[in-house]
């Protein structure tokens, strides 16, 4: 589902499963891969990208979730939701910069994953960023709302969340949601890697900054998400 390579001091996590949908296997493998990134003391930054030409990540794997809900696999669904919360918290508190190189569509939970990263680059020539949950009858968990608001200005998030409109990289660059709308796929990776290579921060201070900066967000994830997950109140 993903590979991990190292370019000088930059770890590159490449999602390799096509649309890169989120399901139990994806969550567990991503958690483990993030552990591997930290284990290499030479890593100074992390770039997350995709091998697919069209998609960075299209979010929840509905082909897994819908049958699981019909089969009442409550424990499996809850475990997945908690694992994804762990992924989001890990990224929020990661002891080095995390840069999303969004080379294609980022929809739903995929867009939310990008927002959990510290910085984002996106192609300007193709690919959309979208929260389609309003059309799918899926409300955001409180923790998701909290950390998406750190990445997207409230007025833009309000519009995207309530309309489900697909937004381009050029629009997101204007709102400073992304650092740059790169010309094409090659330029995107070059730009993201060049930015990542500028970081040479000590992990302890970087982690402490993020711990204090995102304290309230992590608290919301830990406290306010749980009732919705336990009751499986994931759809309306």
C-alpha cells in the first residue's frame, strides 16, 4: 500500500495503492511506516506523495466500510476509526516537518489527511481538493474539524464543507492552504523536496513546538471523537 525511501535527509512515503483509499490495512500500515520514519535518526523531514497519476488519496474505502456496517462489524470499524485518529495525532505531533505533495485528487478523508500535515504542495494543472461528505451524509468528527481549521481559513472551509465543491490547487494557493501550486507532476515533487531539504531542526524542539501548538486539537480528538466512534454515529 505504500513504500518508504530516503533522499539525503528527506523521507519519502509514497502511497502505491491506486486511489489510496483508507481502510483497516491502510491505517495500520501508515502507522507503522511513520514509526519507521522516526526510527531513522538521519531523517529531517517527511514528504507524503502518491504513485498514482490521478489520485493522492480518495479517502475512506467505502467498498470496505459499507459492507462492514451492514455486517455489523462494529469492533472492526471502531478499531479503524481509532487507528486513523492515531495517524492524525502522530502527524500533528511528528518531530519533523510533514509535507504533503498532492499530485492528484485529495477527497474526503484524503483531504483531511493532507490537512493533518504541516505543509502542502499541490499541482496547479490538475487535481481537486474536496470534502464531499455533505453529499455522502457523513459528518466530520470533532477532531477532524479542529485540525482542518488549522490548515484552511475558516471562510474557505465553511464553503467547502457545506457545498462539497471541488477546489483547485490555484485556489488553495491563494488561500495559503498550500505553499505552492506547482506547474506539473515533476515540478510538484521537485518543489516539495526542495522545501523539505531546507529543514534541519532538532527533533526535540520541533516536537515541543507542535505539542504546544496543537494541544487543544489533540484533546478534542481524544475526548470528543470517542462518543461518536463508540456509538458508530458516523453517518446521518
